[in-house]
């Protein structure tokens, strides 16, 4: 479990994280979303004790990170996959980190196998592609078999096969009862992996809810109706408290009722219906709507 | 112990470590032989140069490479961002500082002493041909040679401390060079101020502890040894204070 309690971080005049409070629970893949510069990476660094918070605190399994002895057994993190010494081999890189937490050679070999890096284990890292470094970073995070995992933009640089692999890995890790926090600025990616979302913008919490709930809460949810007797049907619907707007091409966009109710009503009055489509906002749309303000605010602020 | 093992693995596994140490050893032994030959046939007037000076003088370049080796243990991690992985694995940052210092100390102390004794025997063999050599059985000689061997370690520790403080390779190496070489300028002060100031510098302290006939106007070798060790100790102490206070 990861807890942020009124967490804040200022860098001089810039407030990167502004009073964030949230809890990341085990058993789920939690997406940590926000536009670029929203404070996702800073928040993760605060959780890992790499940066000192200006106010508030972050707890991992109920403890401050700095006070955890051999923390790799409890928390695994991938912050920046390119942060490796180019002159060392993959094996030495992992082994040196493993040693610091008393983890054995067998585990290093096992993870190189799991991440598909076995064949390049003894190659120096300056020859590694970004995708290979991401795999190495994931291997590093998993070294101590931790119950809490954090990944910052892990999909960057991975090929399609790598992306499929990593999505499944996150789901498997969560299914094993682990806490999995994955950051991204791409909602489309999180829509496929995360079942819970924490959305931030300009360092502040915008939403913290199950992914499905975020879609349901979205205002863009309606039923598209096409009928040769559209005007007549619109009057009937309005009479039953549904809200009807007419689209530019003459189709009706109906809210405050269901597709089934519209179909039944049309049938009862002998009105032909050519199309009846419930429209859900995608997670992407819900996200843009939520973060739109925080992005707009930034642009507006730059104006005199 | 586990953290020391980790840092030892890191140090051992990069080619630059071997390069740096090979350059240190090669230049030190090579220069000392050249200097010994030069001393073997000095001008006939004046007193003959200190028989242990070739061993000390030849380290002038080697100490800088040792300092760079020490500095790189931190600066290479700060420049790549690896330091965040290191601190995430070991949140007690002073343990990381201590482990890096110990790993580098082990390497530079061993290599340093080896170099000092090889240089000594080579130099004295050359000087003995002209009846100017000294032997290990003479008073003061073993201590001076051991002290010679200590210099790579001292400068490497200076490098570790400055690397942790400055975080950038170029800046840290320039700082190491500054601490080692800049105080030579104090020698230009009018006497007795030149020695009164110089005796506190790392360079003069090193000169005193490694000489067969130490200068009488500087600190005695025992006090000079304290001065010599105080420089890296102070640097590492400053690093220990700041390392927990700054964001990684």
C-alpha cells in the first residue's frame, strides 16, 4: 500500500506537487495519470525518499521509505530506464543492486530470463536499446520480489510485443495481490491496463476513482437515434422528460433515458428507427475533460 | 557489508577503473625511474637531492588519476541518474558514501603501496650504482615509503568526497586538482610566511611524510601525517553532512 498525505514539493518558485492525498491499494493496477509536467515523477521520487517533501509525507506499507531496511524486498521502482552506467553489463548492473539488499545470484539470472534479456546479459549497456533498458529496469524493480511496485512511464520505447507483455505482467502482479502504480501521460494506454485511476494536473489531485466510474461520471453519455420521423419521436421523448438535441446531420442525441426505453417508445407509436446507438465517452475523452482545466489554466496564466 | 560488496562489484566491473589504475601505476613507476637517473648524476656543487624524492615526485600525475577514480564513483552515478536507483536500494545514504569510500580505499591503498615499493627498489637500484641510494633498514625510510604508498589513497578519498559534494565529473576533478596543486602558490609568499601557510597544505604535508630528510621549517612528519589525512577526512565529513540533505 502507498499513501500520500497532503504531500507537497516546491522547487524554488515552482510548485511541482501541491497537497496530494491518495491511497494506492493492493490487488489493483492503479494508473497514475496526468499531462506532462503534472508532477507524477516528482510524486514517485517523494514516495521513494529521493526528494524531501516540502510538506506532508508519503508512506509505503505504513513506513517512511527512508526507514525501511533493505527496501527492495518491499518496494520495487522503475523511474528512468536510461539511468544506467553504460560501461557495465546487464548482469553486473542487476547483481550490484541485488548485492546491496542481500539478494542472491540465482534471482538475478531468474529475472534476466523473465524479462527476456538472457541472451544479452553479458553485453555492455551502451549497446542496449530503450526497450531493452525498460526490460532491465523492470527486472531491477522485481529483484526483491516486492509487494509494492511503481513504474514511471514504463511503456516508453517498448515495441508492440513488449507492450503486450508488460500489460499482462502488470495484471499478473496485481492479481498476485501486489500494489501496482503505473504512471503515464497517455490515457489510451492506461485504459487497457489500469482498473483504478489517480489523475493529477499541476500537482493537484483531479480524480481518484475506479476507471469505469470515471467514464460513467463523464457528461458525454447519450444515445444516438436516427429515424425518418425524428421530429415526432423527439416530441414524444421530450414529453417523457428525456433531453433531446439535434445533431447537424439531423440525428437525435438523447440523454436522461436508455436505448431500450427509446426503442420501446418508437415501437409503441409505430415509428421506424434506423439507428439506435448508446454512446459512451471513452476513457480518453473523460481524461481530456478532467485535465483540460489544468492544462488551460497553465496557458492562461502565461498571458498578461 | 552487503553495500560494500555492491560498490566493490560496481568498481570492478567498469573498464575505466583498470585504465585509471594502470595509468597511475605506469606513470608513477616510469617517472620515478627517469627522476632517479637524473638524480644519479647531479651537478657536482650543492647538496645531493633527497634519495626518496623520485618516489614522491613521480606520483604527481598518479594522484590526480586516483582522485578522478574516487570522484567518478559518485559523479558517474549522478550524471546518468543511477544514483537514484542506488539511493532507492539503500536509503541510508551515508552507508553508500562509506561503502564507496571503502571500496575505492581498498583498491587505491593496495595499488599505491605496491607502486611505492616497486618504485623504491627500482630507484634505489639506480641510485646505488652511484652510491647515493638508501636501504629500507635505515631509520625513517620504511615510514616514508609507506607514506608514499598512502598518497593515492588520500587523493582518491578526496575525490570520493568532492565527487559526492560537486556531483559533476569535470567540476570534481578540477576541484581535486585544485586542492592538490594550487597551494604550491603559497611557496611564493615571503619567508617565513611561505612555510607557515604551506605546512597546512596537502602537498607540503605529503612532501614531509615521504622525505628521507624532512624540512625543518615545516611540521614534523607525524603532524604532517595528521594534516595529510585531515584533508580527505574533512571532505568526506562535508559530503556526509550534505548527502542526506539534498534531493537526489
